[in-house]
């Protein structure tokens, strides 16, 4: 890898940030942090008529858009697609949606903190 680690404190705004979520039983999924464009698209899509946010759709879409890969016997060799994500058991889907929300929670706070 040609990535440097250590004393370089300059952050690359375009470097992809990911998190690996341990789902137990040798299963894990990788999620990436969303871009500004993706995040604002999700926010718009989840906005209800009165201006409130549909929290379920909001967190589900963050996981769907941020899903990079998954591995383990629980996935039965199926690829990490939106369709397959939606077919997961509720417990697993919720775990990934929560992890995605946590990963992206500072998106709106990033500006000015570079």
C-alpha cells in the first residue's frame, strides 16, 4: 500500500472512510461514509410533506447507499446489493442501518472542522 501513516495530519477530503461491522458467526459487512451529494439526496428522499424526516427510510437508505461488501456464511454467497440488503432479517438490517447512521452522523458537522 502506498498510503502513509503517522505524522501527516493533512486529511484528504476524498479519501473513502469505511467501517467493518461484525455481525457475529463469522459474518461482517463493510460500510462507507457517504458523500455530501449522496447524503443530501437521502435527506431529500426521506423528507415527509410536513418537513419531518422519515427516520426508518433515512437510516435504511444510508446503509443501502453506503454498503460496500459483505462476507460470511450467513450471506449464502449472495452479492451485497440493495435488493439482497432489503431481504436480510430485520435484526441484521437494523444493525447495519444503525452502523451507517453512526458513521454518517457527523456529515453535517464536517464543514469548518477540517
